[in-house]
C-alpha cells in the first residue's frame, strides 16, 4: 500500500502525549495526529478523545522530509453544520456605543473563531509548518530532559 497525502487509512492509537497521539498504520508505519487535528471542537486533553489501543480512521495530511507522517482524524469526516445565526446581540457583550468588549475574560464561553471554508495554499502550508515545528520542539525538549545539557562548556 502506498502512503500518500490525502489517503484515508485505518490505524490504532499506540501512544498519547500532551500534543497529540501516535497511530500505528499498515506496513509497520506510524504517524502523529496533532491535538489540533483530533476534533473540530476544542481539545484540551487528548485523553478525553482518544485512548491507547483505540481503532481510528485517519487521513494522511502530510509527509515531511524526514518521512514523518502527519495525520488527521477530524478531516476524515466533513465539518459539523453550524446552527443558523440568531438576529441581534444575543450571546455577545458590548460596551456602550456598539463596540465589542476587548476584555477576553468578558467574551462568551464557547466562542471559537472559524477558519475559512476553503483554506488557501498558504494556510495549508502554515498549518503544516506549525505542526512540524511543534513536533520538533517536543522532540528537542524530550532530548534535553533525557540527555541534559549537550551544548558543552559546563558550569562556570
């Protein structure tokens, strides 16, 4: 089976981290589902949505130069329909004069900024870059924890 971007495959969750979940794929391959690709709703804890050993259907959304496979669970299904907007200011808080409240603590809970329906090429690339960057940073932090300071020099 050839793994290519856009392919939908079955896999099994093999590990859960704070930034996503590792999934075993056919032919002994594995990939990462970043926390942002688990569900269309906000995911605070990966373990609230997935558990080790769970069978999942994933879409391959990227393969980087190191042959790491980036996966998405949410892109397998179309996004949920948004309820129609109500008329008026229900659910929004405003200062006098009709200006939106700038204090984020005053925003209604559950407010989620929706991405455009058809992301442009740049947005796809940016998203892929951010996922790759998060992955690399987490690997570096892991190496630092395990191996200590590798910059040389020592204490002065």
